[in-house]
């Protein structure tokens, strides 16, 4: 390709990245808003009681296995291998058919095995009172089949992404949320809120667990439609030897080991929280941690995931072509582009954690709202670091470098588990906050090590510009956050209830945005103007 062609291709690629990221961000935003509605209904139904812990643990188990199979193993294998196969004479049809057949056999097989092993999984990962242990097992039998359809969603989604069809992958979770919201409304209409001493009937368990699983079934099957419309046809093909799948398995062992390590760390932390709550039922536990994590994930899902999902196939193509300058450029974009929105959003969550929790979860009692707010603040400090470790995984998968990914995951998990042990030492009221803070510190350490490793592997990165951007964004957002927090505190002295929380959040939130934008202008953070320019152009067109 000539240099002129290269020059013209890069703006096109940048425009494509912007369009794809915006399309995915819109889907993610809609899904996350509905997710907050679902979470608010769930808190109204079961709150942060032991019954709420039982459902939260059972409904999270499929995610642990899904992450093992999909977010890690399949993500590591499918995108790089499909992009390579698409360059073949047949467009990679035979190879992709066999790869998908093997992947789907894996996820459905694991789903069946995990469901059969539900009592053992719950016994190994929790320490609940006997009644709530049995309730958790009942929920697990209903929820663990989700693994098959999470896997289907991941497999078909990766094929769509490799074909540069990004929209459906981010929009189908909207369907899952709608089904689950309908189930929660039905639950509340039939049985109302369940307190800590509630006795659960089989109908209640099936309504709550069954509609949760049904939502994931709909989410997975819905991706068949855009694939078919896009011209993709899958024919199951067996006989996996001698068809090039060996290269796909090279990274598999390292990646699977890294994901097992990560999930064992997560399960250890879950066990630690249930043990500590078993000693004092009044302290925060798994449900509180999950409600906080849902809010923490908003900036990451809305901004970082959308950008990195669109960036990942480009990064895979750059490494396949051994184009180090392009790989460096893409990695720098992955580090800097999300930061413009993620850093202010995360510090805004820290500053306004309590009013955010009070508005989103009005059904919680005040003490539980305070618990969630503290955990959220401890997590939100590390949102950008969390994004960098996600970028690290995509980078390692694109390079087909499983060893580096395993080493960095081992570091992250070891630090976080260290904070899990520390949680047994601190006052019980601060145990979950300690674990949340461990997440922030572990991701921060792993992110720094990753950037240093990538700089060596890529023979240099433009880190000075990236760090300068981070520092200036942090200063502007921290100043805005301090002022907004003070204003919210003052308003809170004269107001109460949901309306008072809404007033706190509305006034302080608008103030935060105004001060941050003003500080950005004074500090000449031009990246903020560049980030906002497309939005402002669209608003002018609408008017």
C-alpha cells in the first residue's frame, strides 16, 4: 500500500471506530439504564437480606463460568482466529464452522456439568445458614443453565464483531433486562417485598430465578437474526483435527489458566464475605458488593467496553500483519480515548456516591444505602485502572500472548486476595469496603506493570502524553467533585427521602459537570472539546 493510501485509510478507520463506539455506547447506555431499573426492583423485592444474598450468589455463578469460557477463552481465540481465517479463499467458512461447533459444544457441555454440580459449587463457595444454603442451591439449579446461553451470546457476538457488525452485540442485553424486569414486577405484584425472615415457596424461587434465566436465553438466541441477515450461515462441522484448529489452541491453555485463577480469586472473596456475615448478619455482604459493582460498571461499560470492542479487531489485524506502528497507535488510543469520559465519571461517582445510591435504590433502608455508597466509592476510584486491565487482556489476545496475560492476571489476583485476607482483620463493618479497595489497588498495580511491559514489547509508547492527560483530567474532576460533594452534603441537611436525594444529585451533578468543563477550558484539555464536539454537532442538527 502506498503512503498516500495509508494516510487516507487511517481517518477512515478512526471514523469507523467512532461510529462503532457510538453505536455500541447507545446500546450499552440503554441496557445499563434498564439494568438499574432491574436492580432497583430487585432491591425492592429482596434487598440486601440473606435471601437477597442467596439469589445474588446463584445468579452470579453462571457469570463466573461464562467469564472463564467466553470473556476469556473464547475472546482470546475467536476474534484473532476468525480475522485470520477471513483472508482464506473461502472466506474462512469451513474453519469458522468447525471453530463455532467446538466452542458451542464446550459451552453447552459445561452448562450441563455445572448445573448437575450445583450443590457442590454452592457448598465450596459459600458459608450460609442451612436454610439459606438450600435456597441458594434451589436458585442455582435454575440459574446455572444460563451458562449455555451466555456462551451462545459470546460466540455469536464474537463472529459479529469479527465481521464488523457491532450493534446487535450491545443491544440484545436490552431484551434480557426487559424480560427480567417483567419477572420482578410480577414477583412484587404476587408476593411483595421479602424481608430477612421470609419463607420462600417454590413458586417464588421459580419466578425470580426462572425469569432471570429466560432473559439470558432471549439475549443469546436474538443474535441469530443479525448474523443471518448479514449473510452468515453456520453449518455444524465435526472432525477437528487437521483443519488448522491447532493454532487456535496455542493460547488456550495459558488463557484458561489465567481465567481459572481470576475466578478462584473471585470465589474466595465471595466465600470471605459470607463467612464474615455469618459472624454478624448486620454487616454488608455479597448483595451490597454486587449492587455497588453494578453502578461502578456504568462508566466502564458505557465508554471503555464500547471503544475496546471496536478497537480489538483492528488490533488483531495489526498484529497479524506485524505492523508495530499501527499496534502502538491503537494501544495509545485505547489508553487515552476512554479516559476523557471515564476519569470524570468515576470521580463524580466517588463524590456523589450516596445520592446516586439513594436515587437508584430507594427501596433500601438508609444503613444499606450507606454501605453500598462506601463500597461504590472504593471501587470507583479505580475505574480507569480497571479499564486498562481490560485493554491488557485485549492486547494480549490480539498478540496471542497467553503467558503475559497469565502473569499479569496472577499479580492482580494475588493482590486482591491479599485484601480478602485483610478483610478478616479489619472491623467487620469495613470488610466489604476493604475488598472493594483491594480491587482498585490490584487493578492499579496490574495496569502499571502492563503498560511497562507493552512499552518494551512495542519498542516504545507515547506515555508522557497519556500520563499528562490522566493527571490533568484527575485534577479538574477532583476539584469539581469536592465542590459537588460539599453542595450535596449541604442540601442533604435540609432534605430527606427520594425527592431530597434526587434534588441533591440533580443540583450537585449539574454543578460537577459545569465546574469540570470550566476547569478543562482553563487547563486547556483539548481532548475534552474533541470528545464533546460530535455530541454538540448532533444537538445543533436536532435543533
